[in-house]
C-alpha cells in the first residue's frame, strides 16, 4: 500500500478525535452569542463534516442530536469502514459516511443542502488545489445563514513547527516501513538534535516542550500531523479572504473565550485593536498577541447580524445547565492563553448558584441582580463558563437518542473508532464529555 495519496498519509489510521466546537448546539449558541442568527438545532437540520477521518466526531454528533441528519466525508474509504459498522451496530439511522474526494461529493449533492459544515484538521494539511475544492464545496453546499467551521494550524504560534515538519518529512524519504515507523525514527532524530544543543531549540524554548508533547502522542497521529506533503500553518487573513470569496463572512471564533478580548488578549495590546479597518488585520494582530497556533474560525453564508432586540430575544431562548463537576458557587480563575485570568465572585457566584439549582434560560438569568442592566456581561460570563467546561447549552427538543448506550459501549470496548474510554455521550447537551467526568 502506498504511504500517501495526493501527498496525504493513508497507510496508518488517524486516531479518533472529538471536537466539541463542531457540535451543532455549540455552533448555534456561539453564533448567537456573537449576534448572528443561526440554524436552529431544535428543528430538523443537516450537518456535514468534510475530512471526517475515522468518523468518531460525526458518530458522536449524530448519536447525541437525533433531530439532525449527519454526513461524514473522507477520501480514505478503508478508514470509514469501522465508523459505518459502528453506526450499523448501534442502529444509528441519522448518519451516513461517504468515501469520496471533496469535489466529487459536492457535485453529487443538492446545492445549499447543509445548515452546518465543519472542517477540522484538514485545511492546513492539504494542497492549495484541495483547499480551493473545499472552499468551493462550502460555497455550493452551505445554505444561506448556514454556519461553516474551519479548524487549522496557524501562524505565528505554529510557525516554528514548520521546520520540525520539514525535518520529519525529509528524514522519512530515506526510511523503509510504515509512516508510523518513519515518524518514530524521525522523532528520535529530533530528540538527538535537541539534546545535542541545537541552536533552533535554544532560540525557540517552546520547541523543547513541543518535542516532549510529541513523544507522548501515538505514532499514527504524528504521521498524519507531520508527514503529509502539504502541511503548513496558515495565516488567518488569507483564510478569512478565501471564505469571503465563497460568500461566507467571518463572524468569530468557535472558542468562546477568543471572542472576548479582555479574557484572551494581553491588556496592553487591547487598545491597539481599536479602530482597525478589517477583520483580516485585526485577527492577525490577535494571533500575534496570543502567539496563536490553532484557530477554529466560524463563517456564515450571507452573514445575518441580529438587531439588538432580536439578539436579546435569541439569547433569552437558550437554556444552560451546569456540567458534572462544575463548582456550585464562588469566583473562578480561567487558565487562558495569556495566563490566569480571574473570574470575579460578584459575577460568577450568583451564576454558578443559579445553575447548581437546575437549568436556566438566558432570560431567567438576566433577572439576577448582577445582570439586570448588563445582558452583555451575562453573555460573556456564560461564554466563559461554556469554554471552561462549567456549563453548556441544552438541547431545545425532547427527542430520544436511543443509540447513545450502544455508542457508549463501543467507546468503552473497541479501539477501532476511538481510543478506549476517552469519551461518553451526553445527549442532553448534544455533545460528548470526557469519560472521566463525574
């Protein structure tokens, strides 16, 4: 078997990963928090993952969101088989896995057929030709008002990793064996280089920590991350303009904290963001300020900003609940990219106490004394709680999710789709939680 196809690693399986930011309920709540109308997951909708790998993300989305119709697409047919078998065994009827190149898939689908399209771990790993095919697929398939999610490695935080990737790929050219064997050998060379006093490692202290992190990862994961011919970090400005050409405007980050400068940008940098003339420029400044290495961008087809009145009404309709293990009172400290950021007790204590008593709609929480005249503050506080894993939006429907028990059994017992014991379904929240959650 060839190690690569179109420059992408295919001879070893990509380990199963789950990304909470791609779930329909998360996408809806985050877009609403940003002030944009979004498809309602409490009604029927269609969701598609382009480049779904082994399909774990798509499986979990379908199992926990029974009103949606889910499609996972990947060009590696062999990688999809375990996911298809899992869906069949669990009698999960609202999911389909399609083995196809992205342009072939897009041509075979009705135009404007999806409310949500997500791409994670593909945009910065493929050729420019494939990037354009992905962009064109989003342009053809996303409905007006629909949300696209694009997760990718970015400059400047990942810039130095380009040198590591080049070393691993060049070393792999001279080795026999699988991509997993090659990346293990390359990692040993990288370790020897670091231990020998490499000037590159000395000049970039973060590289030593990155090498240590890589040594803890499965070889299959590293092979997919670094041995693909086209891997390179992307500039946010270029990606934003790419999707603008597809009729999709950038509306913010799927990581709620990154939409709040006070919690994600160093204080001395925040004034520099005022008055910048474009999103591409402002996001470039933010990436430099955070030393951002990975982005999770949200785009909307024909962006639909809400009026202040409609924004409040849309927020008021969202119900939140405390996640298992969340603190029941007090202040918080958020461990952010810019360091520890305090969450004052006068803001978070009443919110945590209310959620500890049971689910609350945004409109109910607005009546708490701390937020009666400050819905914007409540919006930001709930985004911070969601990001930190203390709270989560609730599904707005009561449709049963009968396949979750079978999917949970698969996650406990089989490594074919996912590492054993990593995740469990949480259908009340339309997502999955770490299996270690109380």
